C-alpha cells in the first residue's frame, strides 16, 4: 500500500510539473474530434493541440469506437480492447504497449481528472486512418465505415464545434505596428476596418506630426495609441534614463496636441533588451509609463527584400498555441500586403483582435509588469 501511494504521489508530481512546464511555454489550442461521420462528445475535458500534437480524453474516444476500457488502480494502467486489438497504457512510465508487443513512450497528462493521450497513436493502433482539416479545426479517425469527406463532416457539425469553442476562455491577439504613421498607414487602417480588427500603433513623434489625419483617424476608430519615441537612435535614446523619458514625453506631447489624448504605453526603440536595465525601467515607471515588447516577431523589418509570404508564415508559426500573443509589425508595403492573410488567420484561429489598454500589465522581455 505504501509503495502504491509513493508511486501515485510521484505520478501526480511529474504530471503537474509537465503540465505547468507546458503551460509556461505554450498554451493548448482547441480541436474537435470526429470518428467516421460522427462528432465525438467530450462532456468535460476537451481535446487540445499542444506543440502540434492532438491529445484527447482516451475513455470518451475509446467508448465511441466501441472499445472496452479498464482501469487498474493498483498498477496505474489503462487497458483498451476492441476485437483482437488492445493497448496497455502505463501511466507512471508514460508508455503504451500494443497487442503486438510494441512499446513506445509518449506524453500523458491529466485534465479535469481525465487521462489525455495522443490521438493519432491511439487511433492508428486500432486501425483508423487519421486526417486533419484546418476548419474547426477538426481531427478525424476513419475506416471503411466513413461515408462523408472531411469537409462534409465539418459542415455538418460546424455549429456544434463553434458552440464548444465559445465555451472556452477568450483568445485575444494584440496586433501592433511600429515606426509609423506613414504613407501605408491609411491602407492599413482600411484593412483593419474591413476585418473589424483593432490594433495598437507605437508611433514616432515626427511621424505623428507628418501624418496628423491618420493619427486622428486611429483615435476616432478606436485603435490603440502608443509611443515609440523621437529619434529611433539607440545612442541618443539611451544616453541616460532621463533622455529616454524626455523622448517619450516629447512624443506624448505631439500626440496630445493632435488628438487630445495622452497615453502611458511605450515601446522603446529596438526592444527593451539589452538597453532597459533597472535604472532605465525605474525612471520610465516613475514617469508613469508602461513598457511593451512583443511575443511574436514577424521579421517584417529585416530589410527591403522581405516578402509578404514570409511575414505571414512567421506570424502563423509563432502564434501557434499562444492565448494572448503580442504581434510586432511595421507600417510597410510588405506588411500591408500580408495583413489581410494575417487577420484572416487570426480570426479563423479564434482570436479576438483588440488594442492594448493603458491599464493592462505590460509584457516585456524583462518580465517587469509595472
């Protein structure tokens, strides 16, 4: 009994560690699961994608497939049997052994008291073909009993899938633009309006003064107004903590003259590392500012030969799994060309596109939430 309790404590500890580790690095994405032409119901824990792998509560899927599920509390194993096929899941060892004697290691974790295992591994063990469709998204296990295409299955259940997704916590994406406004900003605002999306513009003083009508339009349309300084020159901007504050104050004064709005949101030139050491951050906070960096770098400012396809790819890859990404873009021609596809991808992935707010705790590379 003592040995079993020790094993249970070890398993729970390892499971919690793995779960916290995964949550700290990447968040799970919702995915629906179908078996042949039927959507599988998951009454509590739902399937999810973590680092490109679909996990699901094994009991619900197995029972939907007509398999028998047995849990051995003493050995902490789960056996699933269907016809002449079976799998044995050893929870503490994180292994699965098939009826053919093949053993492999895999990640396992507990979600709402349900054992979550890799969908593809289980489905293919029992002879199903696995397919995925980006709509939904939807993972499907199918055999000769399937009559519908993946697209037809999605269309049949799209309202149920949408209802399940609506129960999940909000996913919010914060699209941000640096270095503007400029000659591309009006079209960027047109695109945002077309997709009913909000963004945040970290603007330079000279550009604010050169494009006042675009800044007024941002304010009128509810876009986020934020500061990027004056010189965009590291030697000048970071000459001293007060020099940086002076740049932000001058930029803020220009914004206020044109819109009547003063903001406390700033993004320092070239990002906060390595320049924003403690003395710089403390002085910025004393002046009433909150410093933002980003979690997704589109690399749209790497040079004049950056292509829209590359920008879209970076955003798609880096936002995968993030619940509240802060996306770095610039007011540029290539970004303007990429923007419709970026916004479409984000909205189809379930993100609500909102502006940053002055009362939010900022994200930055120093993890300084002041």
